[in-house]
């Protein structure tokens, strides 16, 4: 089978498919754009208040199980802060003196 024969057959197939699409569009009443027929939208699911509360309760319990305990925060005394600040000023003074 030659390449020209394959190309000719593909073009014929394309024309048949185009005709079939045009026929389907005319039946469905669409005037262009999408080749799909219009689909029905699914109604939005609604949950009862009790079901929503059950979901919330289960989610809270799941998060409580997964929550990792945190260590208590340490506070620094004012005297310690002053020592650190003085040490930092001394470091910067050495850097500026070296530069």
C-alpha cells in the first residue's frame, strides 16, 4: 500500500467524520463551538445539619490525635538580654575596627 493511497483514505475518513459531526450537531440543536451535546448538571449534594456536625466532630478528633505537643516557651531575663546585646556590640566593634 503506497503512501498516497493511505493519505487518500485518511482524507475520506476525515470527511465522513465531519459529516457525522455536522449531522449530530444539527440534531442536538447546537450551532457550533463545542461538538459535545449539552450535559445535565448534577444537583449539588446537601448534607443534613447532623451529618455536617458528625464530620466536624470527626475532623476535630483527627486533628487532636495528630497534634504534636509543643514545649513550653522559654523566656529570657532582661539581664540575659543585656549581656547578649553587649556581646553583639563588642563583635560589631571588632568588625568595624578590622575594616
